[in-house]
């Protein structure tokens, strides 16, 4: 009796198969990650592109970045608070207060832009320290503390702008943040550098884990990630480098908006902090189980205070971006729907309202979803009321997915 020799499966194919199988098992177990946000973003873009082809134009593509920048930045800070199972309802008007400080120092006291920006950031950090101390040291629920701050900061913004006046910002550096673009050549350089650095880090981490005998992502999977990022970067830079001005002879309008590399830099920094530092591990530990974290020697109060400080610090940057985009600061800066959209962006992106689960990337993905909804429905001529209803339904859907995924994870023993 003869036996037929079967071809051996390559190690690479086997490892990729194991990786994919493990990922599918995690998804079935409730660990959806950014999958719902990415799926929703793709569906929304396809729908709006079909219904309104102008949605795909270079002008509108650039508008999406500037339109959602402030919300995404504020949401990035809120994620640190949400990871602890807390909430910061004051982030919107905190950004308005910091923007007001910036505008007053620039226009009335004639400070240089860098000093005014630093003062605005310090203001945000101090706000976060006060809020975090009230929550951590006095034990006041974060909902109550930040709701009180939400009301108080509206008054502070009014006082800063003299009860309703509009403070016009004319500093060219501040205005450039949300209104100007980098040169096309610099855009390509930044894109190539970003892809190379990302790929280098991914491959270095995989080799390091393999050398230590730990499970590492297959090289084929890492290569696919790098290739996907490269394709996205090339398409984005190519479209943004197209001429967007209606009269290029008078003024040229092309290049990646300056706010884009700013957001990407913040994303890299906070991703590193959460994933590669002891502080980041402590954030997740406190959010997952505060008592266990305390018994493990983690200073829970310090972690809580620092999370609120980061939230308000990022709110200050969001306020600066908003002031740059509007070319001014008024009583509505940081108000209206800013807070709702920022919280919505974090949750839609995949951050859990129950604490312990979330990434800085969630803010960018969720901010993109919110910006696409607002932008696309605006192109279709829908009123603000309809936009709010749709955004609210999307947020409710995201919260529902989070709750169901947690139940599924608990049932499968993953949490």
C-alpha cells in the first residue's frame, strides 16, 4: 500500500492562518476594536459619493480634515478620562476658555504667538488638575464636577470676550494652523517618512518579540499593514496636492492642510504613551479594576488627576485649532455641539464608556465619522436638525455595539 506525500504547508502560510484565525476568534468573542468605525466610515463615504459626487472632490476632501480637526483633538484627550470609566462634560467649554485666553493675550496684550499658545495650554492643564483633584481627592462624581465646570466655563468665556464681542485673531502663525497647507513636496516627504517609520517600528517590534520567544505578528501581516498605509497615504497626498482654487492665477490652493500632520503627531505621541509606557498600562489597569490597581501599588488618585489634565490639555489644543479655523473667538467657541461631537467621536471610534478599553486612534476614526456625516448631509441640503438626529442615532448604535461586545466578551471569558 502506497502513501501519497502531501505538500507541506509553509511556515509563513501557517503563521498567517493562525493570526487570522486568532483575530476572527477575538471578533467573535466581542473584541471588535475599530472594525465598526471603519466599516461605518466606508459605508458613509460610499453612500455620500454616490448621492453627491462633489463629496469626492479635492476641495471637500480637504474640508473634511479641517472640519473635524478640533473635535478629533478634543476626543483624543477625552479618551484618557473615558478609559477610567469617568466623563468630562467640560471639555468643550474648556477649549473655549483656552481659546479666549489665547485671543486676549494676542490682541489686547500683544503677546507673541508662542507665548500665547503656551499660556493657553497651561490654562488647560491647570483646569484639568483642578477637576481631577475634585474627583480623585474629594470623591465628587466626575459627572457632577464637570457639569458644574461646563456651566461655569460658559460664564468665563463670556467674561473673556467682554460679554459677547467677537475677538478677531490676525496673527499669521495661528491662522495658518487650520487655514494653510504644507507645500506639495513636503507633503510627499511627510507621507513617505511616516510610512517608512511605521514599517520600521512594526518590523523591529516583531523581530524583538521573536528574539525573546514571544508570539509576534507574521511578516506577511505586517507587510500588508504597511502596504495598506502606503496606499492610503499616497491617495490622500495626491488628492490634497491637486489645485483646489477656482482661480489658480490669483491664488494657489493645494497641499496637505497643516492641521493634518499636527493631528498625526498627537496621535503618535498618545498611542506611544498608552501602548508603550508604564503610565499607559496603569491607565488601563485603573480603568479595568481600580481596587486591584490600588492593591498592585498604583497611585490611583494620581492617575485620575493626570487623565483629567491630559483631557483639558488636549481641549486647549482643540480650542486653538477652532480659533484658527474661525479666525476669531466668540461666546460660542467650544460650545454648541463641540462636546457632544467629541464624546461621540471617542465612543463611535471604539472607546468604551465603561472604562478599560480604547485607543488614541479611536478619536481620529470617530472624528472622521462625525465629520463625514456633518459634511455629507450638508452637501445633500439637510438641516442641522436632521444632522443631529443622524449623529445621535450613530452614537446610540456605537454605544449599543460596545455594550453587546462587552456582554459577549464576558460570556466567552475574555473579561
